[in-house]
C-alpha cells in the first residue's frame, strides 16, 4: 500500500513535474518570441528612424502591416490609410500582371531589385528603385519592401544623357577630324565622320588599333608629340603631313590635348585634325595671284612711265616747235609792217595787226596749256608756307604787271602746308582774274583771306568786279570755258582750270561765289596742313 | 649803243629765227659782226677751229655766244658742256636763246654754266626788247674775260 501510495505520489509528482516543464517551456518560448519581436520592432524603429528610404512591411497576404515615416511623407497617405489600402495602389507601373509575376517569385523565396514608378495619393508619380525580399519569422513570411525615390538620380542621368547626346552630335557633325587615343596610342572610342572623310578609314576599321595615319618617316615626330601630350601638355595648330588610306599624303593642322580621369590621371589624348589641303591650295593661288598682280603693276607702271615720257616729249615739242612758227609769223608780219609801210594801205596794216594779235594769242594759249600740263607732272614739294607773305608778293607782281592801282586786303598770319610755287600760281591766277574783272571799277578792291564754313577752313580771293552769272559757276573751272567775251576780258580760259588742278593736287576743293555786278569770290581749301588758328585751338 | 669790237656767235638752226634775231640785233643797233652756225657740231668746229673752220684763228673768240638748245647733230646743252669743259672757251659768256620754257632746260643750262637764259617770246616787239637788254648787258656793261692763252 505504502508502495502504491509512494508510486502514486511519485507518478503524480512526475506528472506535475512534466506538466510544469511543458508549461515552462511554452512560457519560455513565448517569452523568447516576444523578445524577438521586440527586437525586430526595435530594429524596425531604428531603421525607420534613420532610413532615408521608404520601408514597408507586408504580411504573407500582401497587406501592409508596417510603413515608416518616410513612406507617409512620400506617398501622402496617413499610416492608417496605408495599413488599409492595397499596396498595388502605390505602384503606377509596371502592369499588374508583372506585379503578380514578381509576387510569385517572391513567394518562391527570391529577392528582387527592380525599378518601378510609384504613385502618390495626389496622383503624382516618382521613379523608384525597389528592393523586395521575403523575411520568414516564426514560420510566417513577411515581405520587406525598401523603396528609394530616384528622381534626382534620374534627372542627373537624363542630364548626363543629354550632354552625351550633344557631345556626340558635336563630334559627329564637326567639320574637323576628331579622335581619341589611349596611353598606348590606340584609338579608344572616337573617330568621327570628318576623320573618316579626311583619312579614309571607317570608325570600325580603326577602333582599338594604332593610329594608321602616321607615315613611316613621321614616326619619331609622332612619338615626340605623343610623349609631350602624355606629360600633360596641349599642342595647338601643329602643321603636319599625314597619310590617307591608300598612302596619299594629306596636310593637316593638328591640336592635341591630354584626357584625364576623375582623379586627374592622364588616360589618353584627344586629337583634332583640320584639313589644310584647301587652304594650302588657296595660299598657293594667292601667291600666284600676288605674283601676277605684281607683274601687272610693274607692266602698268612701265606703261604709265612711257606715257609720261611721251607726254614730256610732247610738251617739250609743243614748247619748242609749236612756238617757233608763231614767232616767224609774228616777226615777219612786224617786218612787213615796218619795211613796207609805204606800200601798205590802212586795210593791209589792219590785216597784219590781226595776224599778229592772233599769233600772240596762240602763243599765250600754248603757254597756259603748258603750264596746265606741267602742274600735273611736276613733283610736289610740300612745306609750311606763310600764305600772307606769298599773297603779298603775288599781289605786288600782279600790280606791277597790270600797272593798275588796286586796294589789296591781305591779313597777316595766314599759313598752310603746300607747294609754294604751285600755290603762287594759284594766287597769281586768281589775282590776275580779279584785276581783269575789276577793270571797269573806280576803286578796285581785292581781298585775300580765310573763313570757316561748315567746320572747314577756306581761303578766298574776293573782288568787287563785274562778277558772273551764278548759274554758270560750275563751268568756271573747266579749261577754255569763258563767261565773258575775250574782247572785253582777254584771257585763255585756262587760269581757273589751272587753279582747280593745283588745289586738287593738294587734296583740296575749289568753289566760286558771285553775282552779276556784285563781285566774285573764289574759295579753296588746302587740307595738307593746319592753319595757325586751328593750331592755337589745339 | 656803244660798240664792243668782238663778234657774236649765233648758234641757230631755224632760218626764220636767224633772220629775226639778226633783225632784232640790227634794230637795237648792235653792229658787231655776227657769225652764224646752224648746228651743234658746226658750233664746236667753229670754236675749236676744226674741219671747215680749221683756218680760223682760235684766239679770235666771240664776245658772246647766243645758243639755241634744240639743234641738229649735237644739242645745245651738249655744246654748252663742251664749251665749259675746254680751257680755251670756258670763260666765253653763253646766253641760251630758246623757245623752251621747260624748267628742266633752265636748271640744266644754269648748272652747266650758262650766263643767261632768254626765252624767245612769240611777240616780236618783246623779242626786240629782250635782245636790247642782252646787247646792253653783254656787249656794253660786261667786261669780257681776258684772253686765255693755251699752253701748247
């Protein structure tokens, strides 16, 4: 009995013991699970706190059971909303079928790294890189969904892509050959269409190969160029001779720059080759053209010199030979008048007088024409001239020759830069003219002076003579044009033409002003020098 | 006009001009003997007693030479150069009497040692006047140079 009691007690104790142990075990495992979940939660919270990415946890039925703050701020849903909605609403693309297929893969235990487009509550979208992996905890499968907003990366990628596109476009459409070489001198990746055209090799033919354009004899020069560039130097516009596919030579102008990686290490070089064939050809033509031009100029100069010499000879001949018969006519007419006076009646004497007058007039014409031609031929000797004293001398000579009393007005201090002999001829001609056309006046006055019109300094000779009809003033400076009859006002009509030509040789202009019976004024400029007043104004 | 005994050498190829010059001299009562030669070569032959003048006494020099510039065979300027180069003739006054008013002729004449340069005017009255001045100066006022003896 006692044994039975003992056995019973023992069995009971054992049962209780086992019962307790099982309970304890269960309690322990429950505790452990709890602790594990706590750790997970803490871990999740930690991730939530520091993660820059959206983190969503889905249960094995694909319901959202956790979402971090970043998810809330990114999608615009509250946590409560997120826990209620189908996570598929967060995804714009890819299509639901693909999502379903991915889900199957995940359910098979695979991890995924994918690019998707996600959609916010307000309908706006953003590119995302998602990493999804199943996590099994206590036999339950969860899905950890980490989503990174890659808008910035995408923008940067697009920018980079655009820039690359532009660069490629520039390289491909550039009219100059562009290619790159690696450290060994092999063509890396660039060999643009212009390079194909320039050298004849297609891009596919040369990629990865040594530069085929360097002729044998230029190898050492190429190596020197290469080593200089590889030391970091750039070279610009080096004139070189290279070869085309087939071996024909081509003249190029080459610029090379070293290429660097991000760390600044030289990784190769970029070459730009300009075809110089056309330019060389043009230079050649230009040289030829210059040569022919020089030849032409020489020919023309020599022809001009010949013409000038002929003109000199002609003038010399006119001076001598044309005047000689005139002297004979005049001289012998005079001799007849003197020696045969008694045999000539009044009419005969008158005829001889007319012969002499005409002869002498012809002599004057020849003289004036010679002077006109001479002033075109003589060399100018330009000096600083005291025009006032030049004018005074010319006035005195004019007065002596014409034997008339004139009231001269010539101010002191007028100066110009020009040829004194030629300008004396100008003044003499203008003074002679003025004297001639004041012949009928009782108190002839001739004024020489300077005036400023429209900012230009004009010298002038003004008289109080008979003047002229202003409508003919353009004809005044033409040789042999006369506005008055030769009988009233003798002269050859060459004086003012001479004035115009001399002033023209000084680079100046002439201009006349006058009215009938109101005097005349002749203006001229001598731009070769500055007047004293202008100098004072400086 | 007071007479100066020497003779005048006129070098002129144009017969009209010879006639008119002689007439102008006569009009001015210049009664000196006037020898006329009609080209440059003849002028030099005359002065240096060569060729057809070989019998002429070379010491019998003209008091003045009236020299035209445009002459056949040897031009006036060349004749002047020869005259001035030779010891026997270099002191004889030479008056250029020409139609030319070309400056180059004037400059060359003076630089070769011409004593005067007269441009023959078309107007005969003025020519007479010019010859008058010429005669007055070279035949009356001017003291002729002493005869230069040539060392044989």
